[in-house]
């Protein structure tokens, strides 16, 4: 009986971790963090290559990432049906 209880407890603990991972994957904190890091990296690269407007041009990939995360949810919902 103790073995069964230990297995159930392990499964419940795993389920908590999986749920937390799912929340993180869809969180706005994660999306904004990735978009911000993308913006910083692209801005740095544009400075290195002497781009005329690095701050404005770096918005494109960061905004593209955010838009793709919004579109993917809709596509996923269609796929699940």
C-alpha cells in the first residue's frame, strides 16, 4: 500500500511540474522576455553593422515573435479540433 501511495504522490508532483511548465510556455512574462531579448540582440547587431536606424529596425523581429505567438494559439486551436 505504501508503494502505491508513493507512486500516486510522485505522479501528483510530476503533474504539478507539467502544469507549471504549461503556464510558463503560454505566459506573457515569457513572451515579453523573449521579445525584449530579441530586441536587445538585434539592436546590438545592427549597431555593429552600422545600420542607420537600429532602434526602429530591431522592432520588426521582436514584434514578429509576439505576433507569431498570438497566431500560433489560433492555429493550435484549429489543429486540436
